[in-house]
C-alpha cells in the first residue's frame, strides 16, 4: 500500500521498534475500560476470603496510629516535638493517608507484571495498564483512611478532650495532593515492575525498601526535625516527604510546608515518572518473552 | 489492494538461545552464581551476543485476503506460535513487519484473566475487556453469552464453584461473542473434551462463513481441511508451502515423516509457568523391550510417559493418539479405569505405561499428543506432536488392509446354533483363517 492511500479506520502495524519510545496515550485511553475492570477486580479481591473483610481497611491504619503513638509519640518523645497543638495521633493518621497508598502501590505494582504473566503472554494490551491498575486500587485505602481521619477529628475532642482541629482553606488542595501521591507511587512502581520481570531479586528487596522508606518519611515524626534549610532540600529528594507534609497542611491546617522542599519532591516525582515510563516502554516488548 | 486483510512481509523473530529463560532467576539461582553475578549482570549484553542466535521465524511473507480462512500448519517448533504471538502483538518481531486491516481478535487461550473468586458476571466483563470488547458491546451481548454458556442460574456465583465444564463453556462463550474483522486462533484452545472442540470448530466455521478473515494455527490437517481454503506450511521458521490444503497434505506428511520413537525433555523447553507437573520423556517400547519406531501390527507394544510432579496437585495424565494426517484415533487418560478424571499426586518422578494390544492399530504412521490435565485451568504441561511411530502391516492381518475403519482389531467371534443343528464341518487346515 502506498503512503498516499488512506488507511481504513483500524490498522494494526507491527514493526520492530527502536529502543526508546514515548507512551502511546491514545492507545492507553482506548483501553481505559480494561484499566477500570482490572482496578475494580483488584479492589474486589483484596479482602475476599478474610473473616473481617473490608474492616481491615480501617483496622490497619488504626493499629498503625496506636503503635506509632505509643512508641514514637510517647516513648520516643515525638509528640512533644511536633511544633503544633494538633494531637500526634492525628498528625500520624493524616500522614498515613498517602503513605498507605504508597507502600501498597510499591508492593503491588512491583509484582504486578509477574502476577499477570498469563495475561501478558496470551493477550495484547498496553502493559502500562497493569501497574497503573494496581496503584489505582490503593485509592480505596485513601478514601477509607480519609473517612477515618474525619471520624477521629470529630471524636477526639469529644472523647479525649483533644483540641478541636479544623482544616484551613488549604483543604481544597487534597485532590491535587492525592494525584501527587498516586504519581509518586507510580513513578517508583513502574521502575520496580519492569525490573522485577527481568530480575526477580526485586521482590525480596520490597519489604526492606518499604521499611527504609517509611523511616525516611515523616510519618511517625514531624518533618520539622530536619532543621537545616539545605538539608531540608536533600530531604525533599524523597518525594513522600513533600506528599506527607502537603497532606498535613491540607487536612489539619498546620503550617504551610516548606515550598522549596515541596518543589524538590515534585521535581523528583516528574523525573522518576518520566524515566520510569520510558524505561517501562523500552522493556515492555520483551516482557512476554522474559516473564 | 483494499481487499487485503493481513499482510506479512519478511517477518523474522530471533531468540537468543537459553537467553531469555536464564536471564531472570530466583535469588537462590543468583547466589549459586554469586561470584559471577555482578560482573555477569554488567556483561549480559556481550554474553548474550556471543550465544548463537536462533531464528524462530525467518523471512516469512504472505497475504490474506478479506474473508479468507487460512490455516497455518507446521510441526512443533516450526514457528507457528511465534507467528501467532507476533500477529497478536504479544511479542515484537526482530525484523520485517505485518499490517492487519480491521479489528483484530486473537484467541490464544480461552478464559484468560478469569479469576476464581469473581462471579460469572464479573468474569464476563473482565474477560471481555481483556479480549478487547467495549463495555457497551459486552452489555449488549451479555444475555447471549450467558445463554450460550448455559450458566443462567449461576451467573452471580464465583466461578470457583463452577464445574470444569461450566467454567470452560463460560470462557468459550465470551470468546465466541467477540466480533472482530480478523480472527487469529490457536488450535491449542481446542484442547478439551470432544464436545468443546466441536463447539470451537463449529463457531470458527460460522465466523469464517460470515466473511470474516480467519487465521487458524494448527497441526491438525483435518481441521485445516475442514475450515480453510488455503494452507501455509511453516518449517523451521520458514514458509515452505502456500496453497490449497489438499496439496498441503503430502508436504506436511513429508515433514512428519521422521520416525521419532522417543522424546526427551529439553531443559530450555518453555512450559506453562504455573504447571506443577512436567513431562520429561515419552517413548514407544517394542515387545522385546527395545525402543523403536517401527512396530509389527500383530504384536503388543507399550507407550511410556515420564513426568515429574513438582508439587502436590491433582491431575490426569492423558494422551491422544493421532494418525499422521492429524485424525485422532483415540484418547485415553490414566484415571479411566477407576472412572475418575483427576487423581491427587504427591511429588516425585513417575513413569506411566499403557499397553496396546497387537492386532489393533491399522498399519500407518501415528504420533502422540500428551497432556497433564487439571480441572478448570490450562494443562500443567502439554506436548503437541511428539513420539512418531509406524505400525508395520506385517503379520496375520496384512491381507485385510482393504477394509474400512480407523482401527483394525482382531475380534473373537462365536456362534450359537438355534434349533436343528448340523454336524460341525471339519475345516481343511490348509484353508484356515477367515
């Protein structure tokens, strides 16, 4: 067929591709329903065959807060170093909103391609959908933990005499921050997913990675611990620092985050995500042969 | 030129032998190679290039017209699956290209993405989306799919509670309601019970009859004859024939000519990644205990299948005995006598044996298709066309070759005389036999 002839509406051209390719966003969009179904499936399957079911989505953050409050807040003395009158438990719960999404997404997306190897070796679809679906399915936790946070914010003053915490106008930034958290999780998840196809060593590093990352993120302690301005910029290289500080600011009306640090976090997410997408696309064509 | 549906041009796919399968490994493998591993990691590319490349497909070109049904045939390892995977976009070609004009539906397996915990309804939507159906399309076809699968009452039951028959029916029903312009089908999906195979083939005939373009990949000549007006034969990754199926038969048979009475596993052989049983060997053993591919028709022989059970599971060791032209003579499973299909197994190495009586198979060439089946999931392991042997027409039944029938058994006849019986005749021993 000569190039001048118009092509019928649906033409599939199969050619060996070069090394680096951009994402075919139009194609991903065409497969949006598959993305939705895979996300829904992951959500539905999460608490199947568990006695407590969805209650786990509440129990997990609650227990995390209790443990953090006892060990870090009280025994570790962090509760006294928050620099705000917002109770330590609330600060931790607000941080858990994005952190749970991040750690869940890290674990799920890194293993996602290997877990879907039957699909990958039998059917074509943009492979990007697989890790994206596993990250998106973590949004359930965000919703549940947010609801839990609201309950605790109301119940705290009534039951424990905590000071009343009211979010400032910054609360409108929550959707943007959720997106920030999703992108941060995806940025790391894409790298791990693609690497795990080739090197199954990745899956063994995930528990350590998650643990170290948690300690490097101000979830159980305030970001204010890092005082030095230059050190704060380095600290911001961990994108979750920006995300967590942003959530506290938007949900609890604490002081605005260090914007320099936020900027560094955002830049890191953009860089990691762009690199991750390109790396993923480069490795994508060999997934079916290697997985 | 507008009537071309598929154009394949100089398609080639190179694998680095042993490469892709070795490249990833568990941590244990890595520790085993601890010293070399880091350096190896860095040098992977050079090492990979040093291995001899293997072309699973090379310089394959052909065109398929709109509405044409073309069969791609070839023995195991001829490149059929690679071609199928490239055209389905699962893997990329190394060189050359292909254009497909129209909506493509490819079925390498039915029930891909089915999840046991999800209900029939949920699986229909998920599987439909995986196969490329739009939600609106699935909604429109939903009742038809459920009716075709005959699972109306169980549509909101998790499929893990389905019988294996229901499961397969539902999986196939979704695939059958895919309405692509070009359908690419692997015959492997027709592995299953006879009823299911018939349904698959019937549906494909229907699709081909409606003017859709069908590319049917098979090693079964009979099915290709039935469905396709044209056949392309692949051998060692190259196209060696393109013409009518009738003309293709002798070419295909000449490839199957080699008698291979024994098959041994090759460690690099890719198998079902979640298979718990691996076939490791299969052979035909002559009455004297020797392995040989030429069997006298009047003597019994054994078919031996060796396998390793890696993990406790439930399965059926089964094989299909096919004539060289692809027609199935019989299928047998190791639970048949006990009237069970799947039997629980413990890990270990096993050899299963079946004795074939003499005076049973018709002289001619045969091959086996061996499977380790399990309920409601693809087989643990599957070998498409291994162990080729020939039944030689020597012996007492040679003179009977003219009679019709797939098998040529020698039965014992008896007679009863009713009423007034004559004296028995004395047979002249010279004129004995039948």
